[in-house]
C-alpha cells in the first residue's frame, strides 16, 4: 500500500496581505531607496527613501523612468546595465551616476539592479537599491582638491619641508628638501634619514620631537642639519604635529629654512660693527697721541729755532723731531684705519703712482721680480695721493714679507664695472671702477688668517717685526674713498689683493709744493684749544714767530673774547674736538660776529669728518697736529695772503 504525502497548505489571502504589509513596513524603514520597474524601466514601486532621492511623491514616481533625470551619457550607461542584467540574469552595480531632479537638485547616485521573474521564470521587470552618495562623493572631491592644493603648496614652497610619522620615518618631503639636502623621496620614503641630524644635535632633536608629538608647535628654532654629502648647514626650524580624527598625534610636519645667507649677512654686519668700533677707538687714540706729539714737536721746534746747525744739541733735537714724525706716521695709519685720514683729494693717474712706488720698492728688494701690466686707458680716480701711496706700499711690503727668499709680484690695472667685482661679503655700488691687482708668489694664507688680516694689530709676525696696522689702515683708506678690497689666498699658492676705486671724469693735475720758511709775523692771534700742553706750546711757537697771542682753553670763553675784541684779532687758530662746545659751533658763532674772520682749524684728527664739514662752510684752512713752526708759519701766511 502506497504511503500518502502531506501537501503544504497554501497561504490564505489574509496571510498574503499580512506578509506584504510586513515587507512593505520593512522597506519603508530602510534608509536606501528600494525600487521596482517593469521591463521598460518605468517605476512600478518605490519606498519613501526612493521618493526622497528622486525628489518626487509616490504618485509622481510610479510610471516615471530614472533615465528621465539623467543626461544622454548617463542614460546610455543605465540602459547598458539593465540590458546586461536582462541578458545574463546576473545583478549589476552602477556607481556614481549623476541625476538632476525635477527640483533642479544635482545628485550623485549609486545603484544596484537585479532581474525579477514570475512564477514561471519569465523576466517581468527589475528591482534594486539606490543610494544618494552626493555628500560622500563631494567630500571625496573636496578631499582630493584639498590634498592637491596642499601638495601644490608643498611642492612650490621654496623652503624644505619634511613629513614624518611617529617613528620619524619619512612620509614626504618636497623638491626644495631634495635640492638643499640631497636626499630623494623615492629612495627614502618610509625610512629614517640616517646622518641628517648631526651627532652633537641628536639629544636636542629627541627633545624637540617628543615635545612636538605632545602637541607643542615650534617656530624659528635655529640649529644645524647635515646634507647627504655631510655638509653642516644652519637652518631655522618651524614644526607642528598632525593628528587623526580622534586627536591622536600621527607625526610631524617640519619646515627647515636654509639660513646660510642670513648667517653670512649677520657675520658681515658684526664684522662691520667690530671694525667701526675698533676704528672709533683707533681714531680716538690717534687724536690723543697727536696732541702729545704736538707738545713734543712744539718744544723741539722752539729749541731748534734758536740753535745753529753746528750746536752740539742740534742733531739731538733733529733726531727727536724725526721720531715725532715716525710717531705721526703711526697715528696716520690709525687714522687711516678709522677712515679719518683723507687729507687732499684730487684726480690721480694710478698707473704713474704705482710705477713710482714699485720702482722704489724694487730697488730695496732686488730679490723680487716686479712685473707691470698696466691698462694704458686706465681712468683716473679721485683720492688722496699720500694715502693711496701708503696703501700700495703696505700691500707691497706685505707681499715682500711673504717671499723672504725671493719671488714675483704682478701689478695689474684695468677699467672694470661693479659687475666684475666678485665678492659676497659686501654689496657693491653700481658704477665704473679702476682695479689695482697685486699678486705675489709667496707662502699664501689659510682661511682663518685671511679673515683677520684687516683687523688692527693683527699680525702673524714675531714681536717687534710689525705693528699689525699696515693692512688695517689700507682697508680703512680704501673704504674712506668709497672703494673695496678683496683678497684671494691659499697656503703655498700666494695671495692676490684686488683694490677697486670709483673712477673720476676729472683730469689729473700736478701740484707744485710751496717752499717753507720761518717768516716773522706781527698780527694778533686768538688760539683756542682745550688741551693745556697744546695751548702752551702752540702759543709759544706763534709768539716766537712774532705774533701776539690771546689764549682760550674754553670754547665759550673764546667766543666772548672774540666778541669783545674782534676788531683787534686778525687770526684764529681753532681746535675742533672740545668739551661744552664743538669747534664747528665756535666757528659758526665767530662768523656771525665777523663774517670775514680768518680761521685756521687745528686737530689731532685729519681733515675728514667735522673738519671737512667746517671747511665746506667757508673756513680758511686746516693744519694737522703735530705741526712744526715752519708749517705753522706757512699756513698762517698762506691764509693771511702774505
């Protein structure tokens, strides 16, 4: 007997309605849009989320086609997807297609579709899920744009930038980093840069990075970093930590500014300030020393005035006078360094000046071969002849001392421009220059020596072999003439001194010296000087020459005396540097009293500075201490027109 099977009972109509309601409720709760279409692609169903995506009511959605809101290309993509689903029976996904809803809203949709069959397995339509990914895609686009923007900023940043993780492994560095430090990103990404931090800076770097990961930011920290080749370069570091969305530190972004140029400029400024300070000190010493020499010179002149040449003490006093002149030359070097020693400026033929000096030098150093390579068309320069001679002679002597066993010196001149002056330690003023080059084949100098050769009292010679003022005064003289000096030298390869002086359009002139003599005078002189020793000896010298002298040690007293007696005073000898009232102010007051007053300036400084300014205001002349009776007599008679 055959056993009967239990057949499943068909669901009742009420049960079907209940199941449909359950699934409809579930679909309404879904955040994504669920939809169904017929084979033509027209909506037959859509949940509330689908209506929101399509910007339509349920009634508007039914019977519409998703292609209605798409452009032509998107529509073709949708047809292709539905065709493949129909032909293969396999579900497909269409990502990131753009629709513009009836309300004009642009939306980016992600859709998956599958085939719907009836109970007999025949295709009757499509169903699927659509998701509005507009915000997601826009956020991704914004992120890409942001990354591209910041990458552009990084790539175009002239300062090196490096990004590391917590382990200090390189995640990124920009082209400027590769250019300055030499490492490449392709070779060192996700690696630690070995040798980048110098050994003596590692503890500092460890502390710095720990603070950085703890949230501290840094700006303008100056330190040292190594290049791939091992060169130590000064850098200014600015850094900040970057974090994840939860605020956890992920690593550091570090900007390293190459400050080699800044350091060079700072060193240049410090040197300039140092030279200026030393120059001021040197000038002050020279001024005071000249006042002391004035006392000696004046008394020697007074003694010699009454002595015959055959007197036993005549030669003694003449030797003292020679020593005073030697001391005066030393103070002239100090004033040259202090840039206060330019005495008489005129247009000069440098070729002739150098030829005369070098010929004299060559006669003394016959073991040296002096070669001339002069430009025949060399333009003249405006300079003080004596000081320029001193510069050339100082450099020649320096070259000779570097060649104790003989050698060669090349003296070359040429017309150049500022573009031909190659030196990074100063900024050259544009224009034309006359170049004087002195090249020797001596022992040369190392870099440390070369750095200090223009400093006063710096010398590599033994005690008593040199003062250390020769090159220092040369430097000051050239600077006072608005010129430049450069030096190239290496040990064993000699030295090259290059002097550049601004050229002049004036023609050179020859000045015939005026013969000197002790001619007697008879006028009244007002002598103004705050130094007692100078006041005493100068008044005695003038009195010995026949003049009547009124002395004043206080400048204000001098103005009052002149105001009361200017009709009886024929001549004024006026010191420049005095307390309470400067020589320039005294000059102005005297000229107010008597615009025709004959005034001779006297100073331990030279004609530059305050003296030059007073002379330009109409003062009659200048005499530098120490001066002799002959020089005083000639200067007075020159101004008095005798």
